[in-house]
C-alpha cells in the first residue's frame, strides 16, 4: 500500500486561512491527510471529518488518534451537511474542504472494483451499504442509457461501440469483473486508440463510478449547502477536483455566487450584491515539485471562495 500524499496540501491549508479557534469541516476525510494539517493549527477550534466510506473512517481514526479532543469523525454522505450541523448544534462553519479524488484506500483495495488495473468484482460503491453496483449498471442498463452515461460522464468517443459490445457480451453471460469489462472496452476501440498513452478503460470506469455514486448530482447539492453554511465575513470553501466535469460544476456555481456581471449603476439600478468573493480567480494547480512526487496531483485543480 503506497504512502498517501494529500494533493495540493499547502495551497489548501493556506487558502482556508485557518483560525485556531474556528470550526472546520473536511467533507472528504479519506485517510485524514488534509485534516491532520488543519488539526495541527487548531487550539480551541474543532474539526468534523465526514466520509461515507467505512474503510476511510477506520484508517483516519487511526491516523488522527492524537487529536481526539478536537476532532469528531462522522460516517455519512457529505450531502447530509445540514443534518450533521444540526446534530452537533453548529450554526456556521469557518472553513470547509472537499477533495473530490477517489481516496487512495479505494484504489489500493483491489476488491472494491474501482481500478481497471486489478481484477475484482465490478463494485465501485463509495458507501458499501448502498445497493446499486457497477455490475448492476453494466448488466441492466439499456444501450441508450449506457451510451449516455459513457458519453456524459466519461466523455469517451467510442461510447456507443462500447455500450453495444457490452450488450452483446452480457447476452452470453453476466459481466462480473473489472477485467471482463476492460477486455470489452479494448475490443471496442481501434488500434490507433489503444496505442495512445493512458489506459483505454479509464474514462468508462470514471463514468461508471460517477453513475454508481450519483457523484455530480450530490456534488451540486452539497456545494450549495456548503456555501450557505459558511460563516459570514470570512468563511471559506476549498474544493479540489480531478476531472473536467466536476471542475465545471464548481466553477459555474462559484461564478453564479460571486461574480457580478455588468455595471452596478447601469440605468441607475443596483445589480444584486453577491454574497461571496473568489479567493483565486484561476484554479490553483500542483507545483513542479508536487507533480514529480505525487502522480495523483496531475489533474488536480483547487478553487476557493469566501463568504462576504
């Protein structure tokens, strides 16, 4: 199991502008890499770490055991932010972090079915107590539905061909493992495509993972809840994305909430004052050093917004 290196760690911690007595939420606790750095900076403050993956919860409990007096770990989906705040009687949050990368434990445990590099049952559930798995999708969705999710969530130009071949194969026998699916994907792409760098199954696996966990819908809902939860006059939300679909959602919501279009005094009418400001207009990306040390940081983008 490789050492887990949190992505854009310094940039995130700096961007959250941590107050020693503040209330902080890490909505994607994972192994607790970012959380540890926040906890280091808290005196009378408190951090709530949320994760829907029980494996991540267990690992972070172990990794963060020295900070128990200022840490509460919650096993839940981050879209339940309001309920969690109510449960702990929290009115506002000084800083919220979301790191949307699939956490390393999920990739490192081959049997979870997130990786196209290890043979395992087609699962991909972040929360293993939910019912629907990638195997269910691959074996029950129609040609049209499969093509749509591969196109929309995987942005793979061979989506239709792959979906058609999945239907053909599953008529003979159910498709049960990651390697069975990888084989179908490879057969569906021309040689020139297979010769390119990068794994040919990457985009389709991404699409399935997003569909299994309803990631984009949940992200959108949670971003609005997080913005509302920030403390007025300085509460900050930092979001790290790893693919263009998620980054687009974050960018557009931030823009809607923070950027005033047009002149405020046109026709003597006031344009609505926005309640937030962008801390960084362009997303922050990994430094040369980080890129060299942590391959997972290559596609990472960090966007930070502050409540006025």
